[in-house]
């Protein structure tokens, strides 16, 4: 029998009490992180946008509204366009090569059984190295007379130059360092992507007649690596946009602005010339590119899942 | 030890109502199962009692206290989870001991290193240690105290979960499908053990399960839950023999009760697929009914034709030999309804798939339900009148 | 596939040779800078600029170069700064991220979804973006050129929150419910139940945090003026500037020393590094 012999009065306080307790605990636990997130990350990110619309220079007692003046100034500044061009050339040079090389290395490592661990470690080591310290090594390697690069090139009968001081080669010399550090990252991400491909796909492809290496790659590996590739390209591109360390220690943006990139320009304007507002505007351009890349990544992955 | 009184619980998740006015009184020391199909709200009910969910309305009383505003730890209940919820990185002893540590040691005494040097810590820890060993040995897992849950079998983990619940001597044990992760053989054994544990401890048990065998074999009473309501709360045998609704009748018993559409006749009898059964029902001529016949309430005879109007003509479709009994699946000649009869193996020997057969129920055991599914009870069934005609077949 | 057990066919042999040739050459290129760095750090000045390059020096100059690295510049101090800063940052990140990740993954509260959206937005913002406002903030607080200025911006890691939240979501709810019944409060649940189950994820995050912050150059360059506060990369630059780019031996010795902790850690815990990077895709 249903035990229903109770008064029908239904107290309702408990729900609020329980939920309020849980909410209070949640805010106490999340509070420090949320507060720090706003003061150290989101707040400053908003502030940088706001600052870019003013005329403030570091240390000035007054601050005035400048609208889009900083952006107009940027548009009229030859140095900005050189900087932007350099950044894009650097990204266009580093990204395809490091992604392509990373993919090639990952495929070759997976294609055999011997020395896998050694190759993986060798290619990954640059990712963990201190780029600043390694930049100094590269400086020595690019040394015009005793550097390893020129010695090797000369031995091979290739043209040599003072790589970091020649305006035509400096940006690509820095790009080479960028690639050296990025290949390992794209390699491990591709290796993880390859591991995630189910073996039976290859077996069923073989039964369907696709058993040569090229066919296997074209029919199974490459399509299955699609999402990983989009991810690797985005990650590498965002990291390339952030190039700064090598520029700062090896070329100072020179010779004659040939290696001036967005972040370095921002650093100089903001912290050498103390033009905070203008540097903030440069930061916004930089942020715009990074967000654009993420947006493209989301779009591409979205479309893929529709077809999948 | 304590009784648990649940009064008018209402709970919904978003727009989905999960509990619609549930009231239940579990007596002190009673073993009550909450039985129902998945999604009926039984687990939610248990979790509200434990304090892991908060009801929208209604109250829960454990012993003399209303516990609605108490945190789970303050309710003096222990719970055994379906997944056992053992802390994977703690040893068995640490798992069992944690609830005691949290209760008996102060915040300072629980601190690593510093805590050990505070006055009293050592004595309390020794007591806890002794109780862990005692509880574990009582459940036959004394030799596993240093292992981690990952190194244990399913049955051993289940005992650790039980030990962790027992060690606190709670007012009530709440169990959420604690046997569903065990294999069939172990489950039978564990059933007996839990029932034994209940007898030994004399504590109040509330046990959630979707498995009617578990509920029927272990419980003093079973609350059958359907769509957020308690459909019936009664002793196991009562649920089987005397269900309140068609849904309960259909849920309890395997194979399921045979339900046939029936129609009241003016003379008090009932017409079912062409046959006429006597029935003592409140007067309602012409009403549409459901007649429920348990598989073992059928009498079955070879040949489709039968002189007695109470018999239904049918064809044998399939025969299942279960060893101790045999199930004969038939299709009725009129309407094609599928029915199952449970008979003695010897009696089934004469039947073959494709043969004709006739069926008639023991009319004293037929359960009638109105069109709304509510049970119809009448005066005494007119069993005596038809009984002699059935006496000899086969 | 069973080809491997039999004798290699000529095609398979050719492929294996090709594979090792390409990967071997690649490995040489990848490792060359490290080899060059160590080789130079062992040589006296005369040999560094010798017309023919040799791997090993004729006269060893280990003592001179490494001694000079530690004596002429506070290299030991740079290393200490590196460890102190990376440790402080990771401790603060874990201390703030773990409770927040637990609240985001397992508690029901108004504001949870919004908070998580902001965490995701935070993931999109490269660290350099906040440099100017943070510099102004540190200036206002009067803490430019202090450890606090170096550590504070990294004290919060939205990446850490996100990573731990994803991990905590895989922890069964029942475990938390059991803990509540066993008498644990929400704080105790974070430290006694969630933290131990999250050790693998926390190690992965710790490694990444260590790698990033040990190698971080941009922000210290902005806020640090005093040599004695410099973390290793900035220290190396002070070093290079002071030696005016001539004393390559000691400079390469310093570079070797600065690289050593990460490289050694990587060689000993390769799996963790690679898994960590793969699991998280790096910032």
C-alpha cells in the first residue's frame, strides 16, 4: 500500500539551502582563479583595446581620446607595412615547411620499427630547448667566416653570405631557426594523429585493393589526419606570429627593418619609445591575426565534421 | 538505527519531472527495495535521502530528525554505489578508514606530519585501525587491506564498498544497484550475503534495483516505482499475487503476465477472445477490461477444439525447456494474441511446435484491470462452479 | 605485414635504407646546434676560430669556460631565479586552477557556464597581448623589477584550468558523492579526492608550465632591470651583452648550463614530455 497518510503541507526551504551551499562552495573554490583571470588576462586584454583608442604615452599625467588615430597613423607608416609584410613572409615560410617536414618525419618514423625512439627524441629535443640560448648558438653558426653554415656551404660549393646581416637573407635565417624548433612539435602531433588511425582501416583498404604505400597514404592516412593537420597548421601559425626572441637577440629587427616583426615592433614602440597607445594598437593588430587563425581553424574543422 | 520517512517529495530536472509526490515510510530495521525500470526515479529518490540531490518540495526524516537542510555527511547514512566509488589511489584500509578519520579526527589532527604529533591523534588512529581490521575480517577481506582497488576482483571491490559503509555504524544503509557490476553467479552469492548482513546488523536498508529477483529475494517490502510515483509498496508475494495496477502486474514476474483484452457480460462472466470465464466483478456490463493470467495459472490441453466455452483455441509456436519447468508459447486462434504457459516438464511432453492446443486459466487466479489499468476486485470468485470441468486433461 | 619476419625483399631493404638516411640526416641537423654548443664550450678561444672545425678540442678548456661562465656573471643566480620562478608560478597555477577546475567540472552553480566561456576566451589570448596593461599595472603597484612582477601574470593559467577541468569531468560523480557521505567538505574533496586522481594530468601540466616559464624571455625582458632577478634566458642576454659577443667559449658554456635542466629532464622523462605536449597541443 502507498503510505500516504501525511499532512499535505509541503515545506520548500531545503532546495534553496542546498543549492545555495553548493553555489557558495563553487564561488569560493573558483573565486581566486576568476579574480586573477580578470586582473591578469581578460581585463588587460580589454584594456589594450581601450588604450589603443587613446593618445597616452607611458608616464604622461593626462590621457585623451584619440579614436582611430593610432590606426590611421599605422596605416600611413611605412615601417608598419614593412613589419606586417615581414611577419607574414616569416609565417608563410615557417608554417608550410615545418608542417610538411613534421608530417614527413612522422610518416617515416612510423613506417619502420627500428630506432623510432631515437629519431623521435632527436627531432623533439629542439622543442624543449631554451630558444634564447640556442639563438646564440645559431648566431655562431651563422658567423660569416667561422660559422658552421658557411663552412658547410663553401664545402658544398654553395654561395655564402653574412646571413644575419644581409637584408635579403636575415628573415629567412631566423625562419630556419623557427623551423628547427617547430618541426618536432608538428611531428609529435602528427605521430599522435597516426596512432589514432584504426589499423583495420588499412586492412579494409588493402582488401579493397589500395595496398601500395601511396594509395594507403592517399585513401586512408591523409584523410584521417585531416583534423590533426588543421590543428598543427593553426598551432604552428600562431606560434610563428609570436616570433620575438630570435629577432630581439640576433638582429634587433635589422638590418634596415628587414626582420622587424609585429611583436618586436610592439615591444620597441611600447617599451623603448614608451608610446603605449600606439603599441597597444599594434598589439590589437597582432591579436586580430591570432583570432583570425583560430576562427579559420574552427571553420575548417566544422566543415570537415559535416562531411565526415 | 532509525526509520526513514519520506513525505511528498517532488523533483524535476529542468522541465522533466522525475519524482511526482512520493511518500514512503521505511520502518526501523526494515529492508526495503526501490524497484522499477530505468528512469523511474528510484535512484534520484535514494540520492535525495542521502542528501546528494536536493528535492524541489517535500521532506525526508531519518529517525527523529528532518534532514532536508543537512549535508550528506551529517545525515548518518552510508551509501554503497553501483560503481563502488572506491578511491583508486588509496589502499583498501585507507578506503575503509576514511569515513572514520573524517569523523573522529579534528581538522588539525588530519594534517600530514603535524597531525600525528598532536595529543590524542595516535590513540584515535589506533582505534580506527582496529575497527578497519575488524570490519574487513567480518567480510572476509582482511588479507586485502594493503591492496589498491585496481588490484581487486569485482566481488572483492563490492565487499570493500560494503565495509566502508559498515565501519561507521550508520543509522541506515542506502544501496544503489550494488550488485549490477557482478557476474551472474557472484550475484546470487552476494544476494544471500547482503540479506545475511541485514539480519546481522539489524539496520535499516534501502536498496535500489531494477532487478526484480534481487528485490523479491532480499526485501521485507518492495516499493515499485513507475514514472516518478510509487505504484505499489508491499511485501514481495503480495506484489506478485495481488498487484494494484496492470503496470505492476506486468513488471513483476518473468515470463511476464499474459494480458488479454476482455469484455464484461451482463451475467457477470467475462468474455476473452471468444471464451467465457466466470468472474466476480463489480457490476459494469459491457465495460472493456484487461484480463491478466500468470503463466503458471494456465491449464493446457492438446487439440485446438474444446467443448468447454472457457477454453481458448490456440496453436503452439515454440517450446522452451528450462529443466525444472517448461514454457509453452502459443498464439490464440482468435485475435492471434501471444500467450505463455508455464507447465511441468512431464506435462509438456505431448506438445510440439505447430500443434493445436487449448488453454484455460484457473479463474480464481485471473487478475482483472479496468481500461485505466487499475485493479478490479470483486466479491469471491465463482471458482467452484467451473472447477470440475477442468479436472482431467492430458 | 608478415614480410618482416622473413628475409627482407630488395624493395623493403631499399626503403629501410632510405628511411634511415633521411631520418639520420634530419637528426644530425636537429642535434647539430646542441653538438656545436657543447663542442665550443669545451674549446679555448684560439681553437674556436680555427680554420678547420673539429668536434673535440686539442686543448680542453672546460674549466676555463665553465669557470668563467659562473664567475664573470651570476650564472648560478640565473639558475636559482629560474627554478624559484618556475616553481612559484607552477605552485600558484595549481593552487588556483585545481579548485576552479573542480567547481567548473563537478559543481552546479549559476555562473558556471559563463565562467567557462571566459576561460575558453582566455585560451585565445596570446600572453604578449596583455604586456602593456600589465606593465602599467605593475608600475602603478610599484613592483616593477621584482620577482612578484615576473610571477604575477603567470599565476593564473586558463590553460591549466581548462586541462584540469577536462580531466576532472572524467572522474565519476559517485566518487565525489561517496566522499561527501564519508564526511569530506568541498575543499577536502579537491585536495584529497580530485588531486590524487589527477596526478598524471598535473604532471603533464607541470612539465609544460616548467618548459614555458623556464624559457620565457619576452615578459622578463620587459619588467626586469636588475641582473640579480633575471631568469636564465634574460641572464644569457645580459651575459652576451657584457661579453660583447667575443667570449664564445664561456657564452656557450653558459648556454649549455641553461639548456641542461630541460634537456636532462626531457631525456629522463621523454614519455611524459611528449604525452604532455600531445595531450595539450601546447599553447
